[in-house]
C-alpha cells in the first residue's frame, strides 16, 4: 500500500482494485437507476384504448415522457461529471467513499419522484423531484471539491490543473427552481429550463474564483 504525503489524509486506501470496485459499484447503481426511469413508460401501450394512435398515446402521456427525458439527461450529466473527476483520482479516503455512497442514494431514489411527477405535477411531487436533483448535485459538487482540496487523492501533483472544476451553477439554479416550486409547482418546473444556462454561468463563477473557464 502506498503511503500518502504526510499530513494530507488520515485514511487512504491506495489499492487500484479498491478504487476500481468503488467505481464499478457506482456505475452499476447509476445504470440501474437510469434504466428504472423507463419502466413506467412500458405500461403505457397496455393501458391505451384499442385503436389509439401512437401520436394520441404520446400526447396523453407527455408528462411521463418529459420527466423521463429530463431525469435521463440530468443523471447522464451528473455521471459524466463524476466520471471526469474520478479520471484523475488514484487514491480514496473514507470521506470520499461516504460522499460517493450518499450521491448514489440520491441517484437510486430519483426514479421515485420521477414517477410521482409523471403522474401529476402537484406541489409536493415537484418539490420532492427538484429537491432530489438538488441533493444529488450538491453531494457530487462537494465530492469534486474534496478531491480538489486533497492533492494526495489525485493522479499526480503536476496534473492537478487537469482535474475538472466543480460546477456550482447547476445546484444554484436548482435552488432557484426549488424556491419557485414551493410557491408554485408549475413555476418550479419551468424554472428547470434555467439549467440550460448553467454552462455560461459556471464560466462566470470560475472566473470569479480565479480558475480557468476552459476547464468547465
């Protein structure tokens, strides 16, 4: 087992197999969760009236289809950020494991509020849905910040600048959407469109923090 630089981390497991198992487990949980999103859609053809056209069927269930697509895109984006960050990780400590497990809880739970939201956009369903997205985004952002703050976890010190920065715009915009959802469910849903501008907003945040925007 490799020893980290003194004073960096209290508990580090340096075996490549240990880190590989953690990442394989995380990938499996994400894959299962993203697959579960589509299961409610499989029941749609069976519940449709005989002779219903495909166009009518899709129109009648536009809510379920929309929430499926949104959740799929969000999980894909979160997994991509997780994957990019761990490309530059060679060790892991106990907190990194806990943060990863906490993030996986939010990902595994997401199909439930997705199904609730697809069945009807009540205020409680919208708040639970956006709240789950926010929790997942915050935990992942905290994970990336933890890796940034501990050089001992990274591939090598001279490659530190290659580690992608944490993207705070995504959770900040979700906070706005959640606040609006508490007041009005439909306003909260429409506010999710703000996520489309998370990229430019991240570039601004990175410049304010003195980090290169090109890494975003």
